[in-house]
């Protein structure tokens, strides 16, 4: 299944095209932790990808990681639903064990899911959406969970005056001995000339081999390239943690028309 995702990544770049006016400016689910409530229109598809550098002073053993490509492929199914394929690509990890550095490398598990927009934003009401899916144990042994893990993400967002916006997620993942939880709050601001910024805070628990939970502050900047492409930078750090964790990432997103036969079939739902 990983081969399918990478084939989509390569094929997508080759089929890039200018999308119609109705789609408006590209809306992405990267680089922040908080998922947007927007969905891809039928007949369109979107590739979001990047890399991440991180360092974590885990209680069990300090570790350094480099991961790429973090790839999310989105295909519009209807005006309110999209199909999603997601993988963290290849990860190289160095971990300090008994005074010596151990090296590990391998691919991640693959996630298959869908995002459904439940309610569009109104004057006094935020937009609501959810992402649901399953993670399959397709990755290398060291980086794979070794099981099928269902997940659910609940999202809302609201535009604010003066170019600001706010959004939040509540996330769940099952399959292990404990249910994983994530909570986030994100504030964005349009800076003009295609630039935008965001800042967010989120909590994740439990953390394998570490503290019970981490609070993390994350911020970044994005740059539109026309209406159908975006570049981004992000950086984050734990808040008041006994085992500090920081990360730095960069990436891009491209929106394009789906191949003719696929677009023709999906446009019936337009």
C-alpha cells in the first residue's frame, strides 16, 4: 500500500493543472497539528508533503529523528467529503542506549480515512467536521504499531475579524493498551501578500516510554504560490516538560485536477 501512495505522489506532480475559480485559494491540513474543517471539491485532488527534524529527551532514552516525506493525499468525493491517504514516509532515528547510539531506519504505517464536513460556518456558528479512518501495519517492524488502529478526529473552526481565525481538534486513537488522546487550539492570521501565520497549543497522551502527557506549543508561517500551491515552515517545543522535545519542519501543498475519468465520475456529485 505504501507503493500506491508513493506512486500517487509522483503521478500527482505530473498532472498539476490550474483549478477552477470556484475552488478559491488552497486550504491545507499542514503544517499545524490542528486539522482544518475544509474538504476538497469533487474532481480535485491535493498533495501535502514535507519533512520533520526532531529531538526528544525521552525518559527511556534520548532520541533524534529525521522523517520524510510526510505525505497526505486528499481526493474530493462530494462537496462535503474527501478520501485521504496518509503516511509519515521514511524515518531515520538515533537513540542513546547504555551510552551508545543505536541507529534505526524504516517506513511508517499507512492510514486510510475520510474527512466529512458536517456544518459550514455561519455568522454566529463555527464550521464542524470530522476525520475518521484506520491505520494499517504496513511499516517497518521498528516503526509500525503492528496492529490495525482506528482513529477519530473532531474539528471546528471560525473566522474572526481583522484576518484572524481560530480552530480546535479533539482526537482519539484506539488499538493499544490505552486510548490515545489529543486536544488542540490554534489561532491563525493572514499577513497579506500571500503570507499567513499561526500559533497553537496542544496536548498528547500517553507518550510511549516517557511522561504521561506533553503540552506542546507550535507556530509557523505559510506562503501561497498562486491559488493552488503553498509552502510552509513550522517549529515547536514542549511546555514545562521534564523530558523536552523540539521539532522543525518544512513542506508544500499542491492542488490539481483529478485524472479525466476520475474527475468525470466525481463531478456528478458537484
